[in-house]
C-alpha cells in the first residue's frame, strides 16, 4: 500500500521444502527479498514465527533480526493447538550489512549461477 501509514514496512515469510533445507536456499531467498525491499523503498522487514520454531528463529537472528513482541495465542500448529507468535524485525540497511558477511559462503553466489 503506497499510501498507508506503514508503507515503509513489509512482512517476510519464507518456506523451503525439507529436501532443500540447510543448503543455503533460504539465505538466497532472503538476499533477493532484501534487494526487492531496497528497490521499493522498504525500510523495515518483519517476520512472524510460531513459538517453537527455534531453527527458523536462529536463522533470522543470524541476519540481525531481533524480537519485537509476542502475540499471545495468535497462531496454531498443525494439530490445531494455539501457539504464541514471535514478531521479529530488522532494518533493510542493517540486513545488507549482515548479508554481505553471509553471502560469501553461499555456493550459488560464488558460482554466479542464479
């Protein structure tokens, strides 16, 4: 929404198939997301993580995302059980700095094959 009061904020959600996890795919997706956000004037990226998704939380923390707040009983897991949702955020400028450190060991970026 180019006219809304939060037009400088965008929400990030990534899904990687199990067989592609731990291969740098999410990191590549995040680099592309950060690039698109920067092109569109987005200053803040935020993500919502279901309570208990520790690997996902750590991945976002490695990019510099920090916990902003917890939304109590906002989500539910696959069995229908209510779960808290952790809201994390980061500034796009800070993400670029974090990505520069991480992209150097990303195999696709090294080979130039996108």
